[in-house]
């Protein structure tokens, strides 16, 4: 099957719109999937640029009147009429809303205190934060540095590691001291053989959450990335759109309750987002565990919270009670352990209790003061932690009963009846009982990582497929089929951000990233080995996954979500009929039923996933533990975290004052030229960061940290070695005798790009290109994909390869999505699929053209495959074109259609190109 391809568009407006400054409000978007050949109908991801009107919102100076409705692009936003986030002075008196903010500091732009200079600060930040150099190595480095400066009668910025640490400790910004309290068992003890846990004292370390919130709110980094007023978004069809926490029903309802007191009108609601999760720092040396507690606020954008950016902070370390095996199953010990957890949380957050009903005057990122009302918000936790928090029996749903019902049941029923009939532990008093407007059963947030990715997909469905194969084919035959599934997975072509599975999926230590990668390739790999109902179950579940991962969801999306869940429940019955499962009473899988309601309450779930707190473990717990001596490590870890916070706060302050523009070298050269020059306000900078969790087997995707910018594709910075050649040479290398004519036609089309009427291309009369061509091995596509791993502005970058040898092995020629003219009907919203044979550039008539030689694929049908729900494409053998790289939208990932037969053992990922 062949597909006609008129000229691909350049700068296709649908996919290459200029974007505004940082995003501010939700816009409905399509869910994404990278896989093709199988290709998912949802296409290339979140590549549609946000409408400037939507993302800019009404502006920082805008203050909504009661019942205000503002049009933001295709959305209409209604603000809460009473909790409007009005600006005030330091005494809490409301002011003219158009007044500029007061100065945040009297310090001059040349004042680096407590550091003596920019070099001193950046040295401290590099050694302590980025390099994490040990004290001994710092001394060695400073000694070597000093040796080079002796002849100039100069010295390094620090004399020793002690000098460096003292300077960091003297930083006033970000200084929230660690405190502690102790708890012990106060109940009745036996006369003899008192269990050790009853005699022990349990110490809890924490920092005042009120001061931590003050630091978050005062951070100028968050200006333009924070919200002060709950709102409701509607589209043209009067459907709600849910994105950030303030767009959900919960924030609006909380504001209604607060506004019952007229004195609260004009205030700002600041909901606390709390998360806790045990983590192990060392298995080999004794299974050392810690129980960190984290805090963020619901006002900051979801993308900021996912990127941390100092909006997620470490509050404390909870005690982990232990006892002997003899007493581990004692009812009293288990109840004590539960209540110790809740009592600790209540004690840690008690400093906020007063300001849950009385305003606290706090400086905000825009420099203005506001009257703030706190409230306990969504709690991020995995299922074991949810069981502990909600006071339920393991195996029950923490959403099953709400606070009022629980209290009534506890008052009326015996503990035994509560346990067996309602799954409630009657002895536990939830910590939320101490705080206004708080119900822990409502506040437990959805958890994409443990409930969907690791839970339902990896631990349930993937394992069930293995059990089905053994139950149906016997152990030996099932092993052969599993080996073929592994070979299929291993044969998948590499793709940016996708973990490669050179040995299939047969390894023991799974991470969330491993499971997410397997989700993208598993469905095509099992097709042909399992019944259609299992394929349909996986397809429906993946539909659910990709809908729920969206950055913003409308009422229509929630209907699609429920439809996908209904289909999943229908088709998973195959695991019962084949004898694999007796019941589907599984808490993590059951939790999918609550997602639609949770989205209406709290907005998109990607801002409340436990992956946010788990990734924080690395910086807050695991790395500080490794930097410690191991002896009484907690005290050293507390100090390390405090110093990291001080450096981060100082960095934000220096950046806000325009003191970190450029590099140390450029700054020093500028001052040599003009010693009186003052630092200038830096322009918007885009930083590209490599993800730290990427495995060596996979290929990293670049995270572009910064505002949303125009989507673009760029050739590599340098051509390949010896890459310049003439047209006949490249034609021979590509095996394309028609290559000279293709260049001819390409240049003719480019020169007449804006001509509505021009003569048809005639190779006999069109000018021929006789110049040199420069060959590149790759290009990079930067685009807006906020539902994927991306920066705070939703931008990410993927590399597209077209090289004769990849990492010393065979050739690699990646596939791409190409934006086409409206004349062409493509299955994926006007996007065609092509394989890049070569990237090159050429100079012609004073213009430099960046080009790609592509081989087209054609869609087998205009609709998705009824089994997998993915599009299927086939290569067009002789259909080759030259396109401008501006036509390329992003990389496309193609997975082979394996059929029903086993694939040969010698097939590798290189055969998939």
C-alpha cells in the first residue's frame, strides 16, 4: 500500500506555535503514546502548544471581582467569590492591588554575604551540592588551589572544609532549625517480662512546618508558577476542566467553608500536601530504614512540584518502633505503632493549627504580603502507608468510609465487629481529628506509581499472563513462550527515554521507570501468545493509564476514563474463566474506581503521585546517608539537609537579584572591562538537564527546565567527521540513484513555498544543485509534552538518530512524525510516519537548508487495530522524499508486528530499524 505525499508543511501552525511565558492555567490536551507500527491513535503526545491566552491567564495584577468569569482561550474561568488572594501590608491590612511590591531586601546586587564573592558561593554550591565532595577531598582541593595562588600573594575563597561549612551555616536564608520530641508507651504494663518496646523512648526529629511554608511562599523562583484563588474552568460546552489542585472541587469547597467567616474574605488558602514513605538506605549493612516526612503546598503548579525546585521539602523523620519477634504480633504493639505515627504527625503540624482559622500574614513569590489560611490537603502515600493513615485493616479500601461514618461506627460497634465487618481499626485516632476541615479518608490522593504502574500493571497483569501460560500450556511450554516474549521485547528499537530490555523482562529489581518502559512495549509482544480477551484487557487498561496521565482532564475525558475502566473490568474476567484468578479483590486495582472522583476533587493525578516523594528520597535521605560516617548517621543527615536548603535559598536570592547571570568567567571579564558595572536582570534562560535515573541500557531524554517555548527541530551541533561530500557520493552511499532529482525538486519547492500558483516541477528546466552537502548523524526535537517527563514549562527534547553505526554497532535510522498538508488524510491528526535515512545541510542561493532524506510509511487502515488499539503502518519501499526538518514534529517509536510465530534468537533491536 502506498500513500501520496504532497509537500510536507513547514512550521505547521498546529504543532509549531510560539508559546508564552510560564504556563498558568489548564488547557484540555490529548493523551500520548510513543509506540507505532503499532502506533497508538493518540499520536505523538502533548505536542499541541498551549494557547497563549490560556497559559498566560489574566496576569499577576488581576484580582477577580465576586462571581467573575474570565475567558482564557477556549476556557472560561470562574474564580471563588470570597477567597480572592488580595494583597495586604505586613500588618495584614488590604492595600491598593495595583501598588508595586515592597523591596524584598536592602542588599546591593554586589552583596554576596555571607560569601565573599560569586566565586566563593559557586565554589560552595559546586563542592557541597553538586559534587558532594567529602571533607578530606575538599581540603586537598583547597590545598592544591592555594599552591597555585601563593606566587600571587592570594588564597582560595575557603581555607578548609571547616571554613566552607561555617560559611554555609552562617547563611540566614532557608534557616529552619531541627527540633525533636520523644514519645513512649504510657499504657498499662505487665508486672513481669515487660516487652522492650514498652520501655523504649522514640525520638522524632522535625522542622517547624509553618516556617518551611513561609520559605516556600517567599521564594521568588515560584513567581508566575503559583495560584492564590480557587477557580473552576469550563469549555465552550460548559464542561469542567481539571488540572491543578485549585481547579478541583476540594479547594473550592474548602474555600466555601473558610469563607463562612466574613473576616476571612480576601484571604489566600494554602493547602498542605504531605507525603511519607519508609525507605531503605542500606540492605547489605543491616537493612537501615528511615521514615521521612515531606511537605509541599497546593498553590504551586504540578510541574513545579514534580521537578521539586525546592517546593517539596523535608519536614522530619518519623520514629520506626521495633521489637523482638516474640512481641511483633502483639495487638498492643501494633496499636501503639499506629498511634505513635498519628500522634507524631499531630505534634509536628500543631504549629499550623492556629492559622487554619486565623490568617497568617506571609510574603509571597511576587513580593507582596497576603493573609494566608492553612489547611491539610492531599496526602501522598503508597498502600501500606494509606492503611496506617486511615486506620483500616490491610486488604480493605481506605476510601470505603469517610470520617463521619467512621466516628459513628467506632462509637456504636465493638472493636471486633469493626475489624471483621468494616475493616476499621477502632483503637486508632487519626491525626486529622486535631485539625479543622480535615478528613484523612478524603485526603488520601491517587497514586499513579504504586496503584497503576507497579501495582495493576506489573504486579498483577504481567504476572497473570505468566500464570495463564503455565496453567494453559504447562511449565515447559510456558517457559518457551515467555522466552519468545522476552526476545520480542529485546528486539524493540531504542527510543529516547525508553529503557532497553536486552534480556527481556526477566530481572528481579524493578523500578517505576522499568515498569513504565515495559508498558510501552509489552502489549505487542504478547499478541499471538494469549487470547484476544487478554489483549483487550491490556488495551483497555493502557487506555485508562494514558488518559489518567494527562496534564488536564475534561468531563469528556472522565467519561472516556470510566469507559476504559468498564472495558478493563469486562475483559479481565478471562483470568477468572481460565483459572488464573479466583477473585479481583485487590486494593490497588480496586483503587482505579476512585480516580474519576479524585480527579474532580484534586485535579490531574500527576501532581500528587508518590514518585514525587520517592525521587526526593535520593536527595533528602540516601545521598546524605552516604555522605555520613554511618555512626549516628541521622544527626549528620539533618545537618546536610539544612545546609542544602541554605545553599538553595541563597541561590534563589542571588538569582532574583540578577547576580548569577552568565558564568563566573564571563562575569569576571566584564568587571575587568568595566569595574563599575552592576549586574543586570538576566534574560529567560532554558536549562537542559539529563535525568539522573536513566539506566545505562536506555537512551536519556533531555529535560528542558524553563518556560514553554516554540517547538523546533535542530540538527546536531557538529557534522560527522569528514561529512562534507557531493551529491553523487551521497546518492551512492544511500543507494538512491534518484537523489539528484530529489534535491532538485526539494529546492524548487522551497523557493516557491509561498507561491500560490507556480509552474509544475520540471526536472529538465529546474536548476540542478552541484554544491557540497554536509551530513549530520542526528537531530534534536524540542516540543511541549507536559504529561511526559519534562521541565517545569512542559518542554522536553528527544534525539533522532540517522547514522551508519550506532555505539560501534550496526546502523540506526529512527522514525519520525511529519506534519502534512490538509490534503492528506493521515490516521494521526495529519501526521505521517517516515524513517530518516540521512540528515544533511546545504547552501543554495544564499540560504542554508536543513534537510532529511526520509522513507515513508503508509497506514494499513484509517482506524486503530481492534485488538491492540494501536495504528499499524507499513513501509513504502520506493517512496522516498527530501523534507525540511521544520516539517518533523518529533520522533516516532515503531514496534514490529510479530504475528503468531516465534521470532529467531538472532533477531536483535538493530533489526527493528
